[in-house]
């Protein structure tokens, strides 16, 4: 559980850094990516 949480936070940080580096990245896409990560955690 803890490892999954750490991986989730790291992936979320990657999404945020992508958003900073790529102005074209839509905020909606960030939300979708966040939801996908959350769903993956819920399955495990």
C-alpha cells in the first residue's frame, strides 16, 4: 500500500512537471491522467 502511494505521488509529480514543460498539455488531460492513476491504485 505504501509503495503504491509513493509510486502514485511520483507519477503525479511527473504529470505536473509535464504540464510545466508543455504549455499545450490540457488541464483536462491532467485530470484524466490523475483519475487513471487513482483507478489503478483502487484495483490493487
